């Protein structure tokens, strides 16, 4: 499972345009091919909005410290494939 959050500050692409280049960039790093990804969660959030971040990872905190747009990516085990919630 891959979770992407694009933190932007001035306009953002459509949310459906975000995952393809990121998944392609992860090939060979976190998985052999992006056809292994069975679940995908994609978000975009405006940095100038009133965000409340719970349980920020150190990497995410570093992204906020930069003060510019960034993409936070989490790769984790997918939920059971036999159950749809």
C-alpha cells in the first residue's frame, strides 16, 4: 500500500495526476514494479490552510521545516485483499 500526501502552497495538480510519477520513481527502490501496489491513498493539502498534523514522522516534520511544497510518501503492508471495507 502506498500513501501519498502532496503539501502545496500555491495551486496543485489534480489529485489523480500525482501518483503515477511517484510510483514510477519508487520502482526498484521499494518494490520491483508498481504493479505490486494493490492499494493507493492520495491526498493534497494546502500548506497555507489551518493544518493539524497528528503523529508526524521525522521526515514529514523535515518537509514542513523546508517551508516549500513536498510530497510525503508512506509504503506499508496492504490490508487483507479478501476484505473490502
